[in-house]
C-alpha cells in the first residue's frame, strides 16, 4: 500500500529530469550547421570494372584508378581545391542501370551524399550486357577525416536523364 502512495511522488520527481535526458547519439552529435556543397562537375559511365557497390571520396588521382585510367585522364579535377565523390553500382547484368549524384551537404565531419540509382523496369527492353555503372561529382575540397553518409533514392524504369553524363562532352 505504501508503494502505491509513493509512486505518484516518484513519478512527479522524475518527470522534470526526463526532458533533459539525451541519447548517446545526441550527445555525440556535432552541433555544426549543415552546409550545402556545390557540385562543381558531374559525370558517369557504365564501364568502371569495380565489382562492389559503394560510395567513396577521392582526394588524389590514384583514388580514381579503379574507374579506369582513361576515366582519370578525361576528368579534369584539381585535387588541390576539389574532392571527388564516387558512387559505384558494381556489376549489373544488363544495360539500363545508372546512378546520378544529386547533391551533398557537409555537417562537421559528415558528408551527406544524395544520389539516384535506376534499375530498368521489367517491361523495358535492355541490352543483355554486363555493365558497371558509376558516377563522379566534384565538390570543394574536404579533409580525409570526413565520413560519407549515403542517401540513395532508388527508381525503376526511369529514362536516362539528358544531363546525367555531361562529362561525355569533356574537352
């Protein structure tokens, strides 16, 4: 019976403390503002020969070599002032797969990268050829301590946007 009388008192005493509680995630969260990073250049292709799906940052030309030597030579990236964001889809069994980097935001040491991944629709006619889709976008230089947080949007059967590979017209 005494426990029932004490319950409201204990509850009243603890309620003011609850709103002040923080999760470990909130305590560890960097209070830095979210800064939009301009995409300075964006390009992509189907022939990266990278077997795994992934998102990574390239801080020097050597980091881009898995995309192929010809790709590295075609890209004009000033690694003194820029960082390349790379998205690879790994091996795909048909044409019709593509990826496009849409935007990036920096918050402290976290880089949030938004991109679209397209899978061909079931009723789409596509070439039966193995592809390795990839996309590269350059942003103002970020340090090597920056970690990527990928935010993909998956679509099915979308037409390849006209501006997805503007790098095809590189000088």
